[in-house]
């Protein structure tokens, strides 16, 4: 799906999955699990918003279900992971500040990634 096709989708039907996590990194095994989670999210098409906050755009609730299943498959044994779903319209209203300068929120991808 191209961005031009995505523009035709209603902004309240397209959505962003935001994954936030707090996992231990005290031992070598903990750090290995953290790395697996982080790399798994990137392979699943997520982009990093902040250190432990990743987001991925999807075109529908059905697509979001698939992505949630992928995330559940890469969960580490310890720590806490949360997945929040917001509509494209809600995500676009996000205010982002870098230092004291305001910047735009991330845009939907040019091309949809298939899992």
C-alpha cells in the first residue's frame, strides 16, 4: 500500500501501535533479551520514538492484530511491555518537542510493510 492509497483511508480507521517497555538489563542474559526485543520490533516495522518507545503504522484493526501477535512472540521473560493503539488522527495531534523546539510527529510510511 502506498501513501497515496493510505490517504484515501479514513484517519480514524488507520492506526499506530505504540509499544513501550521497561525490561531489566542487569545481567548478560537480560541484555540479550532486551536486544532481541528491540531488534524484533525493528524487523516488524516499528520505528523508535524514544529509548523504550516504538511505533508502527497499520491500515486497520486486522493489521494491528497481526502486529500484536508478532510482538507477543518476541516478549522477553522479564520486565513489562505495553501496547497502545491510537488512530492516525490522534497520533497526528501529538506534540513533539526536541529541546524547546516543536517538531512534527512521524508520518505514515510511504509503503506498507508486510509481515
